C-alpha cells in the first residue's frame, strides 16, 4: 500500500490510481529562459524518484512534462538579445535534455511545448468564456476567480483574502495578490504573438499546463507535481481553469517538493550561491553523487545544499559502489546461505515500506546501508557463497532501478565470447553437456557467469578492475 501526502487534502492518503495498474503523471517542466539550476533538479529528481518507485512497484507510468517556451521571462530575455523566441529557447531546451540524461532522470513519454499547443489553449479559453468564468478587458482575457467557488483550495486561501475584481497580468505573483489572472494577453509591441479567434496575443503561463496536461492525460488524472513555489498561483490557477471548463476534478494527488537552499540561504545569482548542473560539473562534481544528495533528503523537507554534504553523499555512494565491485570482482565458492536470503528479504521489505510511506527515503537508504554493513562482515569472514553473491548483485540492480546511482552493467561482450556462448547453447540443445560445461567453466575463468533461464542464456561479468573513485 503506497501513501502520499496530498497538498490538496493536506493529509497522507492511500494512493490508488484511476485505472488499476496505470499512473498518469504530469510534472511542471522547465521554463527555458536559462540553464536549469540545482533547485530545479531537486524537483525533477524528486519526481524521478516518485516515478521510478511507481514503476518498481509494478505500475505502468505515463508521464508528461511540459516545456514552457513562451512566458514573461523567455520573452524578456530573447528581446534583450534581439533573438526570436525559438532561437533563444532552443539552446536551453537542448541543455535541459542533456542535463536530465547526465542525472539519470528517466525521460517523460511526452514533452509538449507551449508554443506548439496554442490551439488547445484557445479552445480551453473559449470554453471558459462561454461558461462565464472568463471575461475580456482591453483585448486581454482574464479568469474571474470570484466565479469559481473552489478558488484557493490548494493554496488554502480564505475567501476574504481574495482580491475580487482586481486584475493581474504577470504570470507569477504572491498569495496575498489572489487577483483575476490573465489567460490571454493581448499583443504588445515587439512581443511574439499568435493570430487567433481570441484576437492577436499570447497565452498566460497557467493555461499552458491546463491545456497540455488534459490533452495528453485526460480531464482527470492521477498525479501532478512541482516545487512548492508552484502551488500558488500556478497550480491553484490550473485547478480553477480545468475544473471550471470540465466540471470534473482535475488532479487526484498533488505532490510538491520543498525548496533547495544553499548554505542555509535562498539561492540567488546576486548572492553568488547560484549553481547550475554545469557549474558543478565544471568543478569536477560526479553528477550521480549530486543525484544521490538531491534524492537523499525527504522531498517535503527543505534541502540545504552544501559542498560538505555533497562530499558526504559522494562518500556514501562510494561505499555502495565499492560493495558492488567487491561482489563483482571476487570469486565465491558454490552454495548459498540462508542468512543472506533473510538479510535481502529484510532490506527489500524495509526499502519498499520506506518508499511506500510518502517516499521516506531515509528508511529506504538505511535499509540499504544496513544490508551493506551486514554483508561486508560476511565478506571479510569469507562466508559468502556464489548464489549469495549473485542474489546480492541482482538485488543491487533492482534497488538501483529506483535510485539510479550505480554504474550500468556492461552491454556488450567481445565477439569471440559471444561465439562461445552460442556454441554452448548449441551443445546444450544437442545434449552435449560435457562440452557445454567445459565452455561454461572456461568463461567463468574469464569472469563471465552464464545463467540458463527459460528465455535463454544470460551472461554477467563478475570481474572488473577497480576504478579509482570519481
Ligand atoms: P521553473 O523552470 O522555474 O518553472 O521551475 C521548474 C521546477 O523547479 C518547478 O517544479 C519549480 O517548482 C522547481 N523549483 C524552482 N526552484 C526550486 C528550488 N530552489 N528548489 C526546488 N525546486 C525548485
Ligand atoms: Zn505547470
């Protein structure tokens, strides 16, 4: 049973997707006006942990992440450089995809771009106009928050705090300024615009996510994520837009991660404590140690990034990598022990239970390191058997489907070895077991273990030279 804290109800709830076995997930993606910073990656890695854990738990996840390639900031920056919006954002979109790959973040199934979904947004705004939730004023179109009874339910704003009748054009504003917000901004001199049935102009930020999430995930979907700064106004406005248009609940579980701060302070360029992933890579930081650090604080706690903490995360990760290398590089006597089976079972249960409890990563990580500690004692005492080592390696691969911090297994073997594996397969089919066993032994001496499964023979490399820790 998986439980999550739902920002909407303010409570921990049992997670049950709308369609059994399938999760429909929307995560607010980057506004591509600059390189993503490590705060953004805290959000994306939290979302990746969530998604990977759902997959590990047997769900099929359909994930949509938008790319905001038109908003106040992208327009301002492209204008400052005299570039078109598309010329300006291209560089940051490419950088974003490179960065998520570097951090082992699973790609989304769809990355809709705002500029490619203007018709969907226009359609949604037209519905809101027709239903009386939106009105036109001086060529722009605004959402009337007074018309939507549930306005403020996500950000917990009291009705008396709403600034009824006041309007705001900006995409981002404070909770104290819960105004009618712009759905469609009329064309401004020098700004990009679209010629539409609503008149020439461009969409507000919030309508982008309502239109694109519902297009790909349906009018009601399972999980919507972002950082806490997205709760208001962005997600509050998404709910108001979508629910007013469809008359249905928009999202069932809202999950928000708390912010990353640096050395106890809000990250800002003016303070000189602002880091992109690229800044850290230039300093020689191992990106997977950064991933490990970013995922190892519970998502609902503020994450204080320090170089000391990064150093410690790298050291913990090295412990795990060294453990894996020990298992891969030693040879073990045949057999298995009951004790290792029990250690793996306990660790798996604690890992799973921890993450099922609103992604309690501390419990999950202590389950892992407690296993490492116990098994290391057995390794030192030379008690570990071949089947134990194989089971432990398989277990590491399984938990790394969720953490994604260990080096990937080698994908290819030299051609002559592949030939030998084929020859052995043939020998087995011909019931020439003496030859098959001889080849198996020969490969084992070269550090390659063969496992015969129903799907055929699988191989694993068990000896690799220890590389110096990065
Ligand atoms: P943006 O590109 O500004 O729209 O942000 C992309 C994602 O990063 C959103 O989910 C934000 O909530 C999240 N985010 C922005 N700053 C931080 C931060 N300092 N810590 C954690 N998440 C953040
Ligand atoms: Zn969004």
